[in-house]
């Protein structure tokens, strides 16, 4: 199966599974503990029904939106994710180019594998930098200044990784960054020679934003759970977030807000956006799905801050449901990471194109020509 045969999320996932060595695939695919929250993130959309209107004259629809001061041609953007050159040798370059082509935003992780300077030079459109708050204050200052100097538009502080989630698939496969051969994984790497050739003979794997500050993840193999638990500052609090927001002095979001109380505090410290997110089910298993939590957060702060629904999105109709509840936009990682692993830039372009086509078709079938015409009147929730 090639990329042209990928018509949906599941198709890209299947192709990624075929292309990637087992530990790499399961790093993307896996989540915490029993993966209940991971599954619920998508299932939550299925307990909500759309109620369409007809005869609305929908020949021309406008799916553009403004999020945290950025004008996007579609209401979905590529959330920042770590280690992208492990999934495809083009990594963040492919995602940036595909996002530019579709007129949307992409995020770059502190644990990114291509520098903010290079990505800024190739991608003049909207860009988000994702910030991990490290124990090393000099590293924190360097991350902020590099993102600012490169002209990134939005800073997003991840707040739900105060310790590493229990990702048992990674424990079973022995996944680390950089990858480390184990007796259990040797056969999988050997039977994926194209991945191995690209990894071994193209540019050396690196985490350029951390180089010179930490060796974990670049020269020293480590699991992501161990990295979060040992390198990030577990004393991080609201005062630290407020100070970072003040230093950035621009569009600033908290990524990983799930409670109304925290959403209100985000407004109080000067944030311009929040991502309602549980880190793709990879941190606290048993936590609520973002879509299920969205309404009460929108009702509390939606008139004062941009609320983004992040997690579990696999279809354009999922996006329309979140926007109907009151989200300004949606974002996700796996929605483009499987496509990146499957086919690089062409895969991400196709995944975003599929979503765009589904959103446009869904708007027309819902009887709306602009996203702000979507309301909760269009939704009915089934009892569990």
C-alpha cells in the first residue's frame, strides 16, 4: 500500500507500522498504563451526534480561523512532537513544508530534531515553539531566546509532563532516544533496512536545541519517561509559568490544561491560549478526554482566551464537533505523525489534505459556510 491509498487515519497508521521498526512505531502508537485515556480521546467524539441543517446555499465555504493571532486556512494545526527524524529522515522539515502548503501552523518541540533557525528560514508561515521547563535555567533561557530570535509566533509551555507517564510499550520494546539495539528489537531493525539506512547514513541524529546543555537523548540513550522525570523541573509552578509568559511577551499558551480552575489561572497570568489536552493519553491514564472536558472550559474562559481542543482527532467531523462546542481550533500529533512515518512530506500533505476535504464536505453537509456558524444547537450528546 502506498500513500495514495491512504484515505484515512487508520490507513496511515497501517502504513507507518509497515515502514517503522517495532520500537519506533510503538513509541508513536503507545500511551500510558492501560491506554484507557488514549482510546477514550477518540471514542468521546463518537458519543456526540451532529444535527445538520439543509438548503443553506453552501457552494462556497470559508474554513479559515484566527488562533492566537495567527490566520490559518484550516482549523487544524500540527501540534509539536518530539524526535521527528526518528520517524522519517526529513522530520520537522517535512511537517513544516506540508503545513505551509496547507496554510496552517506547525509546532516545534524543545526535543525537536531540526533547529528553529533552519525551520524559520524555510517556513515563513505561523510557527509555534513548545517549551519544556528544565532544571537547567541556562537551557531554559537559551530555548526562549532562540525561539524569539528565529521569529516564532507562539510559545506553548507544556504543563502535563511534570514526571514521565508509565508508557509500558516503551518498556517492553526498549525504546530510547537515540535508538539502542536490544536482543528483542534487533530483528525488527534488521527487517526495516530502508529505515536503518536512512538513520545510519544521513545526517547524524541530534536534538539541536539541547546540544551543549544536556547529553541525555542525543549522545546518551534515554527513554522519554526518564527524560521527563530527571531533566524537567518538578518544582515548576504558576509563578514560573507567569514569569515565562512575561519574558516571552507575545502569544503564549499552556499545553495540557484540563481543569476549569487551571484555565482561569491561565487567563489570570496573561496567556492568550490553552490547549485542552492530556498529552495524547501518554501521561495520566484514567484522565478525562479533552472533548468531554471542552464545554465547561469554554464556558468558563472561552470569551477571554483561545481554547484549542487537542487529542484523539482522526476525522474532519471530530473537528466540527469540537468547534461546535466552542473550541477556536484543533490540534494533534498522531494525526500527522503516522503520515510522516509512512511517506515523509507527501504523507503529511495528504493527511492534512484529507482532513481539509473532510472539514469542507462536513461543513456543506451541516449547512454552514463559516466556522462561526457552528454552535451547540448542531450537537446532541448520547447518554453513556
